[in-house]
C-alpha cells in the first residue's frame, strides 16, 4: 500500500520442516501439547517457505489477516492465542517503557503467502505460524524462546523456527512452557544431506491433521504401542544424525513414516493419506536400496500423498533420473516442477 510513516512493518520468511520422527496426537488440544516428541529437518530458506509481513499502526481499527491474497477471519482461537501471547510477553518486557507501549495498543495487519500448495500435506501451517510468530516477535520486540508460541498456532510450527535438525521436546509442565523446539544440529553439520519433494498431488488433503490425529488418539489401539516406542527411536535417530550415519537415519525415517500411516489405518474410521502412487514410490525406493546393496534413499509421507525423499548429494543424479523415468511429470499438474530438488545447506 501507500507508504505511511506511522506504520511499522516487518517481513520475514520461514521454511517448511519435514518430520523424520512424527508428531501425531495431542494430550491438550488448546495448548497443543503432543503425545510424543518429534524430530524434523528444516528445508532451505529459498525452497518451500512462507513469507509474512506484519504491520502495526495507530490508524488500524482492528487486527486483520490475508492468506495468499484472500482476507481470512482473524477470530480463529489459534491466531488469537498467538497474538495474545506475543502481546502479553511484549507488555511484560516493556512495562514502564512508554514509547514502546504505544505499539502494544495498536492493531496489526498480517499478510502471508506460501510459494507451494496450501494444506496438501506440505507443512504449510508449520511454515506459516513459524513465520507469523517470528515476524510478530520482531515487531513487538519479543526476544528469547518463542517456539512455544508458534506451537500454539500449529504444533509442527515450533520446529520451523530453527534450521537443520530440530527436536520438539514434549515437556512435562501442564502449562506447556517447556514444550518447545531445540536445534539438535545445524544444517552445516551434514552438508551432503539433500531432500527431494515428489508432488503426487497438489489437492487439499481429505482429513486435516488436527482432526485426524484426534480421531487416532481416540480410536487406535496401535497408537498406545507406538507412543511407548517413540522415545527410543528419537534417541537412535539423534545418534545417527550426530554421527552422520545415513543408513540408520534412513531406516528409522522410513519405519517412522510407515508406522504413522499404520496408526492412520488403525484409526476408526480409517484415514488414508498415501495413494497408489505413494506406494509405488515406496517400492521404487526399496528397489533402489536393494540394488545398491545399502540404504541410499529414505522416503517419508505426512498427512497427504506427497513424498519427501532424503538422500546424500552424490546419489541425487541417479535417484532423480530413476524417479523421472518411472514418474514422468504429468501435464495436468498445476505445478510444473513435479520434483523439487532441495538443498538443505542454505
Ligand atoms: C509432523 N504432521 O510431525 C506430522 C507428521 C503431519 C504428519 O505435524 O493440529 O498441522 O496444527 O498441531 O502441526 C501436522 O500437524 O497439527 C503434522 P496441529 P499440525 O510433521
């Protein structure tokens, strides 16, 4: 819009993260506290990301929000919780500082866009809320740990506030103050690591994550078993990351993905996120690993049919040509880049 000296504005971007230890289930729906820890890899800043501008001005008469160019209601409890918490912390920090207190009474306008399909199981809410909370933190001068605020927008968002390999600790406090993200290793720790996103469909998913995981917790017997196993897997994959042990990292990643989709199938009514194409990708990856004589590629699937492959840089050309051979880019795909090669070390 037109430039107005009384408008303060902050713009930033946040990348998506793809979990290798999956978050699926809450113990507290409002505070967004998870049934288990999770661990993810944050993609590069220039790849799949959200971009958000937040502006504050005394001329604004209400808080407003635009997503991908369309104005949305700002009354959703999650956005309200995030705004309330940012303002609360800003107020706490600035009490007595009258110059800054003015901003606290101002309304905000939020404009956010993704450079990839929203809600197609590509972690759009993770990047979106991470970006929003980071931008609001800058605007209101809230420093320090803010991933617990992003968590209250969308659980997986807390992990997108850090780069590289990120653990979302469950925490043990009832108020959720210790349920936040920590960086296990920066992206520079494993410079050869790459991911490939295989966009099977850019359509919206049929069961949203929030509702899906709620039904799983309520109805799946396998879920109890899974929760008991996650801590051990988290410790094992952390060790594999620390030691740059790709075969172990890859095996746990695939087993985790398979278990997530097993508990989805064990949910009543069952939830199907993977499609026939997803399962063909699984078979292709195992075929590549079999003929290679060791584990060279891992797949992981979230709340949708799209695959994320993890592999090392040296194997990208061969894997990419095999993927393109078996899954030639389709014409009706809105996004012409069927396969997006992502560097993680940016
Ligand atoms: C994850 N997913 O760990 C898992 C794997 C989907 C499958 O985090 O209700 O959108 O907003 O906290 O964060 C998706 O869950 O759910 C998710 P809410 P969210 O990445």
